């Protein structure tokens, strides 16, 4: 779970105040026409994604074959074969097939031209696989299901008010004669944070007589995507709930051909989805399968003897057949692929500066605009893109250094990136039919100044497993980190509603898969969207339970424990506490309708060890709040974390998109790296590598000077995988030196002096106003932690900024005073006292 809202890019006003130009090519979320909060959840867990393995399976009417989506195309395979035949090959990406009962048509969802429309694939003789649309309107249309009589298709659409509701289309000779919305929009009375206040209806499945549907809806539910509802498949019919449990997008019920049973995916009492079964009237439910992995997208065979499903038991997606009698399971292996279009192959090899094969991130795009990957790779896609630059979001995979990829003939573009200390590499080549093209990509490391020293990069905000498509493990997480040239990968274990997927991995030491080059750590994120989310690092005793508070309509509804109380428990373990993904816009205590974030009080009371200036938020907005705290004399290092869900196919990431570099000696050890982070010997970045020394001192240091004016010797450099617009030295929030960049704006070197005559803090920052591929973030940004300057023993103070935080805390006190959810008066008194103590600290600095 994440704290900030969807990207607002509210830094326009701040840039105006800073007198900088702003001509923006904005990154926008994929399928932005969906009006639901927290797109990073529903995109991964509900919307179909490109995977190199199978997904979204359906049966042939004779129960002898299946059709499934794989790498964005539809494929057919008989149960007695290991060969798959491609049925569609774009344009766009094809998902969610369903075969008509008469065998003549396959309906499916196609993502193209920034919408998802439903199409029919004609299987009749002479049609030659002709495809035509049955929805046209630019909405997102999903989960099409033929009625057993073959006359109707039920599906989910955002055509009404941009939110998911169920429609039924009448079909005759492959054409829609009528389409009706059969579920009405309803606004629930309950408060929701992760879901819209308006109910949704998803995942319809038909009764055998084609008269009713069962579907999922969150009507009057606070958490999850809802329970199981049943109704006549017509507008105006009343729906009734037949079973409730918390679901998160993936239940996808399927009604048995005999009409008596319903199978669905559930994590009830577990960390992973397995198959569960109930009657079509609900009643008591029980599990049908067991295992520490996911089973999803299950479908009964028409003869009711088998169930086909998708599993991630081996990490990647795979297709399995479950026998209802006896429970035997057989993987439907895919050893041969028969393509629709002429194809060739690329034999890719990536090497480091010494000529040795090395892992890296790779993106391959064909002339058709579609993404391609090896047959066994985990495909990932970006969470946003600039529509003027590309028709689809970027897709990528991690290579061990050597791979073979099937691609369509024509021009193919190959992008290779390994962290931020090597240059971004792009190659284009022509691939002919049946050709195998060898492509060797040697990485070119940047040259850094001799004075820079040893800096080790880490991502202190990763989620190894978080309800996504794949099943991740520590050894695979290490591989992902190595491919991104990330040396510290900190998995913050956290709940996903009722689950804590990685709880079994918690350890107070580096994971055993760690190497001298790469540390894999397991720590914790504390979840409360009331106070703000915390990163809890370097825990040496235990995982904190519960790992959340202020969960409405639950036994954890109380806002206590506060973040301050949790910070005390962490510090007792010798751990570090950081505020993560802070701000998409600067809080305004005078105007914001609600303000409950505890950050200023916790900083004032010494509870905060680091702050994610660069993270899943707007770095300009996050920096503005940080600067105000620094101006009040508080010393807070910058950390950095991506908040990447590393088992997602569609993620905000990958890991290391936001990383913190720490000045520490080899060999790499957790304790020394964490201690240097605590001391502020850091810089945070999503692309540019920056270096800064003042009088030969680095970030985190303090210079004590006598009264008077001083000229301090500064050394600065920058190396960047993308062109940058600005490299600036900032003191007390004001730009004191703009550093000239080289002609292509990817490097800079500077030696000179900085005038200083009063106490303060100084950072180096690099930034651009526009998003720039391959930086998969709102825009490129980097900042060092401060070097502190004390002149004549005078403290750093700002009456204006102290007043800002006092007003902020007053707003929090106001909200807390009215909060009815505390379990006891003692909890409330402790909370109010913490906030009052924090305000008092600002009063003393005013």
C-alpha cells in the first residue's frame, strides 16, 4: 500500500516561484479514463498485462483445447499437444478470450489506441481469422463472457462515468444488436481510502440457463473489491449478496456447467490465492487447492470434469489443468510456438567493461510497436508514459546477459540499461524472416572524478511480493537488483489488506542469498495513511504487529499507535525510521480540507532518521517540505526508495528507479551502510549521479566557521543517463550557483567558491522539468543530503517556516481531537501530548 494519491504534478506553482521555465511533456497513467483511485493496484490486479507465459485461459466447446493470452496475443493449444498456435498478432495487445458455445467465435479484449475494446475473432471456414470490434467508444471494456445459449455477452465497462459496471450485449451473427448496462451506479455510505466511494461490479459469470449472473461488488464494503452477488441478467433486477469475504480484484468466479457450484480464487486466511469452491447460493466455502503460490483465472471445462487455471508456482506464469475427480494437476507445457507473421530471432549478449557477460534491463520493441521478450522472461511494463512519444508504455525484462528473443521481421529497437553508472545503450537492427541476428551490447561505464570516493547505491523501499502476477523469491530479487546495478535491496514487508505476503522471510540479518556485492534485506513498512507511511530499517529484534493503525471499521481503527510510538519501538531495536513517498503537492495548512500527517511533530521530537526526497511522490514537492524542516535547524538526511512491487507485471519501478547512494567503505556490510545513511552521507537520485564537496567535506558533514564572510571551496560533478536542464547549489532553499552543463547536458564538472556569511545548510541538486526516457519517473531529479554550515555558533532558524509547521500541527490536533476511534482515553491523551510536544519544539525555534 502506498500513501500518496495518483500523480498530480502539482509542482507547477513551485517552479513559478523559483523563476524557472516550465514546458511540460507530462507522463500520464495508462488508461487514464478510468476514474478509480490508486491505479497501481487495479492496473496490476485487475487489468490484463503482457506476460511471456500464459494468462486468461478459456475452453473450447468440446473441452479438448484451450485458448489463452500470452505475450499480448491469443494462442490455441490442444490438451494432448505441446505446440501453441498464434491466433492474433496485434495491433495492440489481446487478452481475456472466451469461446462461444457454438465454436464459431472468440470474444476478447484488445488494448490499443489508449482504450480497451472488445473484438470477435471469426473461426468459421473462409474467415481466415478475421477480427472485428463489438465495442467502440474509447472506454475500458473487460472480462467478456458468452452466455451458455450463445446469444449474449456479459462484460465489464467503464463507459458509464468511467467506473466499472456490468453490461450485457445481445449478439446475432457476430454483431451487437443491443447493449444494456445491467448494474446501476451506487455511492456507498462507508468511508474508503483505497477504493472509489462509488461501488463497482466486476467479473460476471453466467448461470447454465443464461438467465442470471454472479459477480463481485464492493457495495457498502470498506476494504477489498467486495463479495459475491447474484441477480437476473437484466437492467433493474435486484441483486442479492450470496457470500462475503475480502477480495482484491482476482476472485473471478466461474459458475459450473451443472449450475450447483462456483469456483473462485481466494487468499482467505493465507498469503496466496488458491482455488475455493462454494454453492451457487453461497453457503460455507472450502479450499480446493493448497500451496504457497497463486492460482487465478480458473475456468470449468464445458464437460465439468476439469478446471484450467494460471499459476505462478515457479515464479513466472504457467497454465495447468486440474482434474475434479482425484485432484491431479498437469502443466500444459509450451515447447513450440507457431506464429501468424514472419519471424526472426535476436541472440543478445550484454557485457561489462571487462568484457564479461552481465545482467541488465532490456526493452525490445518491434516495428509493430509491440514489446517482445524471451519465452521465459518476466515481462514488466511501466505505470505511465508520454503519449506524444510512444503509443504504449515501455515494457522491459531483466536478462542474465545472454538471451534469445523471437521478434517480427523488420526494424527492431533494443534498449539496454544497467543502473545509473553506465551509459544508456540503444541499438536498431533489421531482422529478416528466419534470420538469427547476433547483437552484442558492451556497457560503457561513466568516468568519475578521483576525489569522489566510494558510494554504494541501495533502494530502501521495495516490496518483493505484493499480490502481483509473479511469485518472487529472495534469489530472484537479488537477480533483479544485480540487473539494475543495485547493491542494497531492502524488502519492506507490509500487509496487503488481510495478508502480509513476505512475513515468512523476515530476518534480522541479511538474507542468506546475499553476496559480497549485493545485500538482500527484509525490513518493514508501517502502514497508516492517517499519520503517513514509515520505512522501518535495520530491525534487530522483531517485526512489529500489527503493522498498521487507523484502519476504519476494524479493530485497528484507533489512530494509536502513532508514528512516534512506533519510532520509539524501532529505535529500541537500533533501527532507522524514515518517512516514505511523502508528497505529490506541498501541504497547505490554511486550505487543505484535512491534514493528519505526523511528519513535523516527529521530526521535532527526533523520531525521524531519513526522508525519501526521491521516491514514489513528486521530488520538488517533497523537497520543499524538506527545505522548510532544514530551515528550522533540523538535520534530516535524504533517503530514497522506489516503492516497487517486484512481483508485479505492471509496476511503478523497477527496483532502483529511486535509489540512495551512501558513502561507505568496502566490504559492503549492512551495519556500516545503515549507519552512513543515518549520518546523512548520502545522495538520492532517479538517474543523475552527482558529487559535491565543500572544503573537502561531503554530505552529512558540518563546517564550523567564525563570524564574517567566507569563500568556501566547492567541487561538483554530474554524470547522467539522460540530458539534464539544471545543476544547482542550493543554500537554505535558495539557488546560490547554477552550474554550467556540457553541450549534451549529460555531464558537468565545477571547481569554485561559494560565499557564506550565515549559518545554514547546502545541497547540490540536478533536475529537469520534463520526463525523459529511460528514467521511468515523473522527471529526472537528484539531490545530496545537506552539508551543514555553522557561523559564529548561530543556529539555523526560520520564523516563517516554524509558523508553517505550527499551523500544520494545529490542524492535526484539530482532527485528532474529533477522532472517535481511540480505544481508550489514555491513547488519545498520549497522541495529543506527542503533537503538543512537537508544536512546542517549533515554538522554541520560531
